[in-house]
C-alpha cells in the first residue's frame, strides 16, 4: 500500500519596510518569533513559521525589511520578492493604508505581475476604516481587489485567509510514497553534518549525492528501507543554515523543504556534527519539530573521529545545552562506518511506541493523584487548585486531558512538573506531551444538601 503526501502550502509576506509584515507574521503563526518595532528595516533575516486556518496548516515566510531608504528600496525589494516567488504558493503584498501607495509598492507589484504570482494585496493598518474606503486607492496596483486588514488588532484576517485558501492552487505532491505501516522519518541538520551519508548507510544504496561540501542536497528525497522486519521511510532534506549565511534563494527554499518534511514525518532525526557540537540552529530545528508535535532523536555523527577526552567534553556540553529537550534520546553514531545505528533505530522504535501509547484513564488519574500528592499546586487567592482526574485525548503526540477547577491559573512551571511526572510514569521519552486542561464542575456539588433533606424528610419535627 502506498501514500502520497501533499506539501504544506507556503504563504510569503512581501512589502516595503515598516508596513507590518512582522506583525502579520506573528498574527498568522500565533507567535512572537518575529521582531516587531516601529522602525524601518528591523527584520533582517527571513522568518519561517507554521500557521493554521480552519484545519488547513501552512508555512508562513516573512521576507523581512527590504530596504533602509528610498534609494535602495527598489533593488532589495525586487531581490526579496524574487526569492519569495520561488518558494511560495501564495504571496501577500502588505501595504500601509496610512501612507498610501508608495514607489516601493508599485515596484514590487510590477514584479509580481510580471511573474504571474498568485497575489493578494493586504492593506494593513486600516483599523477603524470600512473595507471599501481603506482599499480604494490600492486598486491601482493592478493585483485584484485589495483586502483591508489590521495585523495588530486582527481585523478581517480570517476573511482574508478564507479567500486565500478558497483560491489556493492544488497542493503539490511530494516525493513521499510508502507503505501505510512504515515509520516516517525526516532527517534534519546543518549542512555537511552527514545526513545523506546516514541515509545511504540505512538504505544500503548510494541514492544521495554525498561529497565534502555543505549544501549538496537541495531537495527532500524519500527512500524506503527495512530494519528488523519493520518498514521505514526516510526523507533527507537540504542542510539548513543559519539565515544570515543564506546567500541564494535555493538555499532559502531548503528551509521550507525541511519544514514540509518535518510536517509529514512522525519522527525527526536531528544530525549533529560531533566536531562542531550543538549549535543555536540545531536548537531551532528541534523547536521546529517539537512545536509540530513530532518525536525526535538526536544523533551525534562523526563520533568515531573524536578522542576520548573530546567525547566526554562534547557529551557534557550536549547534556547541558539540551535544556528543555532533555527528554529526547541522545545517540552517538558514525554514519560513514555504520556504528551506533542499532542504537539509533532502537531509539526511533521507542519514540514511535511512545507516540502511539495507549494510556488508560485509571492509570492516568492515579499518576495525576501521585503527582499532586508529591507537589500540590499552590493556592490562588486562598483557594486551592484541585486536579480531579485525567484521560487520554489523543495520540501522535500523546495528549492528556486534565479536569479540575481553576486550571487556567496553573503556572507554566507546574505544567512542566506534571509533564515530567507523566513522562516518567508512562516512559514517554522522545516525544512531546500535550496537556489540555478543562474546568469541570463537581458532579456532586449541591447534592449533599439535597441528600440531607431526603434523610430528614418524613421525620417528625420537634
């Protein structure tokens, strides 16, 4: 049996500096990842994030500030727009209602028209205005009916997205074709960490071009292999560089490919070059995987080339830097020589079982009770927060629903404590755990008085 996945659609935000692209990025991704400031050109690097609308997930790309002043705005705007067109299914041209049409807007619009891009004009900062009056001037850009929005306040964003996904071209099929029972893996990492060498070793074939140069792999490529009678599909993605070092739009597209591969995978393998250690970019890649609910395994490659002292030092550094990712397996391998691969796939198997673990309500409730007995949530305004019972809300990733009162007042620290306790109780390592809190009325509330009245009913009064 085979499946063919569709790549997540990509929505790119383009426009002049200070029109609100970063604010719109944060609104669409429901994050604070992009820097927002009232100063032109603040966003220097391209920002990538996940968005969702009416069950449709998509990737958002913020092209950042495209110029510092009017003298260089056109050249840099066209370069950014060209890159956006190469990777986007839909382009949102963000303009500023308060400033009206500027020369930079017209230059970008001309480029979009010439390339035949699928474009929506988003007239930002139009809060307090009717759609008709706010959009009127921007019809002159020749890109269809403009949409009046406010990224800061969220005005009419939902209506814009509804139209975007109504008009969205059919999704592009990916290369992923595999058995339905296969474990789906995506290999992420910085360039030249050894991702393609690892895939070749697991697949048993030189399907990936490998050479001692970063960035050799440009596209996501899927391959099937068997290990101990279990089918796997592994996708090698282009190396993801730190954005400031990304010089051409093909390398920028590789970030989108990696995000799409992680979305379709069940487990992400993050490959780290043992010589260079764990970088800030590796941490960002882990965040990318975990925020999408993916299991992850960290594989330190080229381990065999280190001395014993270097191994001990690197291991200590990795454990220290993993921080909130300390629940992820850490495996040391040599893709070139094939050492450590049994441990790697063993960790993959454990993570896969944790993804689809079945957690009974009685066991979950007992684990919750034990956690509360060990460390009760603090009282809020003199009222104790009560956590009554828990049940499973889903798999892949495991989701635990906790019922109680005042659950909205639980601190992030206490939620992390509960996550840690559930992880230990059910051996849920290698996977993120999602906790959902519900405020539930006490089913016995108000019944004690009635029961008392029932007992008293019929007794003679004194």
